[in-house]
């Protein structure tokens, strides 16, 4: 297996969705290829760092404002559809 | 109101029950759905538009559109999948408006076969989280992901940040499963390569 072949399977390897046979081939490649080992490790870390440090959290005060605005608009839509 | 109370007593209200109640005009049930998913919709919208004002508009418009079109929701997919699909479309529309001179689609900049082998292959040590403070790290993560084409970062955010499956992501974006997988791989490798520039700095400085 060449490094390029390894990289093509990297996403499925990290997601654990490879067949046993292919996974064994990739493990074998990782065993002797330091570069792919580093790429695999740092790619895994890339995913973890974005997952664990969620950027763009919705602040509570803004959240309340948005929820109020949404429900006001929905109410408006409802009453325009079904006049009381 | 009585129905909501009864549901709460039963414990976790199922999503489908809320959708059914909302379809019949129960606004409180719909409000419950808003509370369940507004954070996710906001985060996805921010990632696509890169603009907080736009993201706020997307949240409002997506939920309103969902409410207005609730009748059309058949329940073949999860409500969340359906909602995010609406939100992604709204976000892309906002992005297009900002870049009026050119169209923006999920297919943008995805044609290349570039970068078969990543350039930077030094390991990250010390751990990036030890190297930077939370807000500094947040800035780096924002700057890095903003550099990706929309088609890459949207797939990455849905799959790796929001934790959706490849199948769900494909359904939300109207892409094939191989297309999602190929974009995800490129997004992950490009992000890794870009982050390496920050996370290997201390090492380079020490040489």
C-alpha cells in the first residue's frame, strides 16, 4: 500500500467504517510509515478539537431574543391564515 | 396546553408527537422544537455565512419557513434533517446575496485533485489545547475553517461538529454519499494542514 492509497481511505479509517481486511492493510502501512501515522494522528486531533471546542455558540440573551422573534412571526402567520 | 402538560408528565416528548401537535396549530409544541434545535441551526448558519447578523436571520427564517411548510413535512426523514436542509439553503442564499457578483453553491471549488499528500507532517506537541488559551484557540479554529470553500466546510460541520451520519449529511445537502465522503476527506486534510501552521510554531521557534 502506498501513502496515497492510505490517504484515500483515511476518512473511513477514522470513522471505523472499513472492512476488517482493509483495516488490517492500513494498520500494516501505519506500522512502518511515520508520515502517515502523523497525518492520521493530527487529522484525528483536528476533528476532536473542532468537536470539543464548539465555536459559534449562541449566547443566552440572543437566544431568548431569537426565540421570541420566531414565535411572534409564527403567531402572525397562524392568525393571518385563520382569522379569529 | 393540556396536551403539553400530559406529554411532559410522560417524560421525553417524542419529536414526532411535537411535530404532529405543531401541525394542528399547537404553537407551544413548535416552540419546543425551536428550543431543541436553535443552537445547532445557529452554529451551522454561522459556519456557512461567516456573519452573525446573517446567521440570526437564517435561524429566524428557517424556523418560520419550517412552521409555514409543516404540512409538507411527511415524516419520512427526521424533523431535524428536514429543518437543517431548509437552514442550509437559507444560509447559502444569504452568502450569495453578500457575494452578488458570483454564485455560491456547495459545488464551488471542489474540482481539484490537489494535495494528495499533506505538506506538513510534524506531530502536534505539546497539545494545541495546552499551547493556546480558549479564546485564542477559538480564533484560530474560526480563521482556519473560514478559509475552506463552502462545500467543504458545510460537510465538515454537519459530519464532524454536529455529529450527523454520512447518509444524513448527503440527504440534507442533496449530495451523493461518495460526494460527501470525498468532501469530508478533503476538508479534514485541509483543516489539518492549515492548523499545522499554528500548532507546529513553537517547535519551529525552538529550532
